[in-house]
């Protein structure tokens, strides 16, 4: 089990990786950050640091990755063994994919 300090560190690193990924993709200035305890993803407008949407996903979302064109974000839900696919145009889950046990995602 991870302690709070380690979880906060992981969350900050994940958020930084998403900011870099969104910047590379040339998408609008938004970051997608997981909220593991509330089974959601916060969409943050990086221009003014405000939450513009909250997207409900699977249990214990852990990490996100986006497509190179910025149109989709994939969320690894470690508690429900699924991946949620978010359409970034309207911030809705368009698909849920069953995967192996305890997915944690990848930013590569």
C-alpha cells in the first residue's frame, strides 16, 4: 500500500507528464488529472488553472495517456481492470475497455 506522500508525488509527476503530452499534441491547453478516491478525472484549463469538467471513470483511476492529435485520453482504472476512453471534444467517456488485472497506464 502506498502512503499519502508517495501518492501525492505520483499524482504530481502524472500531472506534469500530461501537461507535457498535451503541449506536444498541440491540443487546447487542458490537463487531465486522475482523482483516484472519487473515480473521476478533472479537466483543468492550464491557461487559468480552473477545473472545466469532471469526468466519471472506473474505479481507482491511476494514470492517463492521450493520442498524438489530442482527441482522446485513455484512463487506466486499476480498481476495475478497465480503460476509459474520453473524447476531449466534449469530455465524455465514449468507451470502456476490459483489460488485465490492475492496469496502471503508460505515458510512452
